């Protein structure tokens, strides 16, 4: 295969959860630009409609469905896979991106808040991966799964943050471990499972870090925050045949922040 064909997603179908804004929308755009047909999900139908229009304006074939993965995937996982199969007839790529954060720290985290983070960030990602693997990837012996984790999953937050997103860090660390376990479990089925770990990208989800943005950039070797072009190419690589021999990995996309000695 040529390098061009290795990176091409022509005639592939990708599900991107949380694909209507921020990093999820960047990734959906990148996969579409590489030739994939993209199925986006989020809680808000108006957001889905807008994202599908935006992707379509770029020449990307897209569809989507409103589904609330906050249920831990209990009913939403099947709903999403049913919708993608109805729209495109198959699924080749799953990007589990939907997530949430609370910044209350251990002392302020109510069981309800902790549960909401875990149900969406970890439980739903696991259930959706199982749903798509059982129905599509294992029978066809092919599939790419990308969990959008975070460099937060590598350890604790810096002690000078204005808040402590304990549940978020724990959920993202769990997501990295989940990617490694599913990679070992499903490797025999020719399924690649990896975790993509962004650093600071100024999106709605990271709004709580806005006051610390300059400090983060000072500590970042490349001296800048992440943007659309910094994430969509990496996600496309992990979703493509160029990464056919890459599985069970957690790839930081953070401008070098995690390379700095604390």
C-alpha cells in the first residue's frame, strides 16, 4: 500500500460521539476530510443538525442522532449503533469522545456528581465499544476504536489549579486502562484500540482552565495551545490503516507538556 492509501478513509464509516463541537467536531471533520462518512452523536438534536450541515458544506457525507450517553450507554449505545447502521449500513471506526468534567475535588464531589462523570466518561465508552464490537467489528474481524482520554489520565492535577477535577482525572485514567485491556482482548479479532490524550485545547469543556491558560503555555515546550489541525490528523492516523500495527497505546497530543519534568 502507498502512504496515501494507508491514511485514506475512503468508503469507511465513523461514529464520533460528542461530535458537534470542540475536539469531537475537529475529529469528525478530519475523518470526513480523509474520506470517511461520519455519524455524529450528542444530546442536542439542534446541535446534530448544525454539525451535519457544517460537515456537509465541506463536502463530507454526514448524519447523526441525538442520544444521551449520560445513561452509561444502557440504552443509548444500541440507539447509536442502530442509527449509524440505518444511515450507512456499516461501521468501521468508533471515536468515543463524549465527556464531562466537574471541578469540585474529592471533598466537594457528591456521589451524584461523581456518578455522572463516570457514567458518561467511562461506562458509556465501554458499553458503546462492546456494542459496536459485538455487532460489527468482531464478526467482520476489523475495526478501529479511539478513546478520547486526556493527559489528565496520566496523573493528578497541579496543586495550584483553581479546582480539582478528581472524577475527571480518575475517569480518564480508567479510559486509558480500558483501551489497553480491550486492545489485548480484541487483538485476535484484528481490532485496534487506542487512547488519544489531548492536553490543553481551549474548548467549552476546558473553560475552567481559562485563567491558567498562560501558565500552561509557559510550561509547554511548543508554547501554544492545541487547535483543530493539531488533533484531527492524529485521530485520522489512529483510525486508518497507517496505524494497523498500533494498539493499546495512549498518545499525548499536548505540545510536549507531559514531557516536562514536574
